[in-house]
C-alpha cells in the first residue's frame, strides 16, 4: 500500500488560488467520502485550512493513486486538472515526512504554530466519521499526532507568538502602537477568532465586538473575552467606532465589500480602518484596500511579519527534523511489513488500530 499526498499550500499558491480549492467544514464529510470512493483509492483524509488544501490517500499503486486524486480535484472543483506548480504530488516517504512536518507546525506560515494540529485532528475525525479511513491512514494519522506531541514537548519550536492570530495582533500593534484604546470587531466566532481575540485581550484591548451568523456562538466568545456580541445582520450599526476589523468567518464569499464600506468611511472623519482578513475564502473584498483610509492585510500579508519572530524557534528546527525523520523510517518499515503481511493472503482490511492518539 502506498501513502500519497496531493495538495497546495501557502508555499506554492497565493490566497486567491487557495480559496478556489478550499473545502468548507460542512462539505468535508461528503467530499472525503467521494475521494475515498474514487477508483484506484482505498482510504482518504482531506485537510483544508486557510493555508493549505491537502489530500492524503492510500492506494495500491503510486502513479494510479495520484491520477485518481487529480481526477477527483478536477471533478470536485470544475477544473481540467490540478494546476502544475501550485499542486505538489508526494510519493510515500515524502508524504509521510510532509504530514509529520505539517502537524508539528514546521510547514506553517508561522513556524511552530499550534492551530494546525487541531485542524488536522478535525479533518481526520471527519474522515473517520465518513468511513473514509482504514488501517493505513488510521495508523498514519495517529502516529502523526504523537510526532506533534513529541516535537512540542521536547523542543522550543512553539515558544513565542506561534499563531496566525497573534502575528496579526502584532501587526495591529505596529500600526496603532498601544492597543488599549482601540475598538476591535471580529467577524466570525470560530477557533481562529477565539485565538485572535485572546491575543488582542492579552495586548490590552478592552473593547471587542463579535459578530457571527450564530448569535449564540458570538455571545459565548464575547462573554469569554469581556466583549459584546452583535447580530451578524446588524454589525454595521456598531462599525463607526471600530479601529480594527478582523475577518475570520467560513463564508464562501466576501462579507464586506468596497461598495458596503465606501459610505461608512465617508462618515468616519479621516479615522483610519485597519482590516485583517484571516479567512480563506476571503471575508473582505480586496478592493476595499483602494478606499481612502483603509489598510487591508490578508493572510498572505502576514508572512513577512512572521519572519521577524522565528529566530528562537529556528534554533530547534534541526532537532525537530531529526525526530521526524526517525518516525518516517519507523512508519515506512511498518508499511513494508504490512505489504508482506497482506501478500500472505491475510488482507489489510479497514478499521482502527491500537496506537494512541497523542495530544
């Protein structure tokens, strides 16, 4: 059995291309079920975050498996083929190494960030629920979570500001100086919003509005942050006094357009607005950046900011890579033993294995 990966990430594709292939949380179970059912494949997990869309599959034969994954992408997203250059195609050993690096935060925009581990766990859980995983991917992802735990506990790779949200807050601080007098509005109440709001509060922000399509989720996040929830269809009523707007919803299209913002900005009396768009697909129409007094940064714009906070974590990068390589060797040996076991007529079968999930 071969473990393969077809995907694109912030390293290979800009946000305007990544958002075309993003899979929403609600659509994920159906998509991964269709992928696992594609001829030539046996198991599948789809990881879709703001920085990457990656398909992990188990297949009997490498070339056929990659072609099957490419055919799924073409059919699912209405393209002729997965764009060369943007999409990478990884055979077994490279795919193992890549997944272990991803869950450990080594392939992230912010080196050592920790959100990705939770995101991959959710993707794996969704695939399990859809009955898209089997013996090989169950074993692989459970090993990956243990690798991430080992890297986090035995190195300093997660020290410092390691989330995209915290880097976004650092950028806001560079623009405004002290944030204690700033009023912040967050569109969306998911995990990214919660992490960003926590970073804002830690930097002294006292006024936080949270708007979300589910008012109950907005209220829960606002209460935990000492802020105030706003009904999503009425967020513009609270907008006049806002200095920083953070977009982090799961909407399939922009929730803030230049046409909506233009009349609001005319009434702000030269008061600037700083917009941070953490969503993929993007929440804020790129054209708002052309409006007078509006400064928009999307998730790709955070890359340069992230580069300045990595020196401590980079010192441990080589140690992390050595740990990962050891696990790649071990897992590849297990695959070899599994192939020999299967060729003896016992069959691989589907179902969970006994290796622990880690944390």
